[in-house]
């Protein structure tokens, strides 16, 4: 949600109206290792929300996105990485 807030603020600063719509994914709801719950558990619900027109934009960690393209979707932007002092 921190990444979403940053992107939402940038869109607002650019004059766009923004509504943050939280989307819960199977990965968010599970404490099991990804190896057990499967690939795409953090992106599948976001992809579905985009394709069904429930949201116009989804924000997600770039490192967790699938490498294969999804028909009907496009990676529109990659904001600069912010150093928040975490090492």
C-alpha cells in the first residue's frame, strides 16, 4: 500500500482524480511459503480486477510481476525506486 500511496500522490499532483481500491490477493491471505501456494498469488487478483474493469490502474512490486505478457494489459510505468533507508 505504500507504493500505491506514492503513485496515487503523483497522479493527484498531475491533476488526476484518484480513488484507492484495495484488492486482497490469495498471497495476502496466506502465510504459506510461495513455493506451496504457487506463482502469481500476489498478482492474479490485480490482473482480474484490471481485466474486469473494476480498477483502471494497479500498483505492484515490479520484482513480483510475471515475465510473460498478459493479453489486454500493459506495463505502463515504472516509478523510480525510493531509498527509504532499509538495508
